C-alpha cells in the first residue's frame, strides 16, 4: 500500500515537472517588420522597447528584420509584435490597423502586402 502511494506521488511529481515550460530570460528572435526609413526605424525600436522585458531591439532598414532579445518571463514575442503594429508597422504575423497606418508620415507609408 505504501509503495503504491509512493509511486503515485513520484509519478505526479514527474508529470507536473515536465508540464512546466521553462522561460528563457535571454531569448533572441528575428522577424520581418515593414517600414522604409530612419523615422520608421526609431518608431519600431521605440515600440519594441516599450514592452516590459525587451532587452534589445534593432531594426535593419535594408532587410526589414527586427532583432530582439527578450525575457520570456516578462513578455512574449507576440507582445512585441502587437506593440509594433500599434504604431503602424505590419509584422510577419500581426498587421497594423488602417487607421494607424494612414497616420504615418508619407515617407513611412510602405507598400502593404
């Protein structure tokens, strides 16, 4: 009887430990963000840094790639993409609203897909 209870407890502990996902405190990601110029670059990077947990954010004007380092215990990649979309820039997953996009300066209005 005691052995059965002990086995059940060990099984429960093993399963619950596996179910917990470890969050990376220094996760690196790169994804596409549409934009055209240095104004876009500043806006995109500022939006990314506005998310708690973002450690670095660099948007490359030529490649349209945003490289970010985040603490996954404090934020997710979707949080960063949402923040960028809220300032008018489409990402690979999340699109900016037309209302926000239309408010961008003329030189910042990239060709939307």
